[in-house]
């Protein structure tokens, strides 16, 4: 249940487009624990982009395709929801 006192602090994020391998979305809700890339960095398919902590477990998020990090929409400590857009690749 959301805390209504913090309603002004909730950040609504764009959702990743399903089927677009250049948009990396969150597989589940959680908190961003680490970022492994920077904007402008080249990545290969399988490279770790970031990790999400949820229910005392950490999940690594990998790039599905080769590309360059065009935009990072997250930072460590950010609260995210399922399907939120995390990273955009070119």
C-alpha cells in the first residue's frame, strides 16, 4: 500500500516497449543497487548493465544486443517498478 504522505515523491517512469531489444526494462519491482555502465559506453550482448535488489535478492540486468548506452534513466538507490525503462541503447 503506497504511503500517501510521500505521494509527491513518487516518480513515474516511462515503460520499456515490449519487443524492442534497444530498450532495457525492469523485470520486477525493486531498488537499483549498482550501475555497471555509463552513457556513451559500448556494450555487447550479455554485458551487465545494472543490478536490482528485490526481496533480499540481487538480479543482474544484461544487454540483449550490442550497442552504445544512449541514455541511463536510473541511478543507484532509485525505486523502480516492473517494466520501467532503465537503459536505452543505440
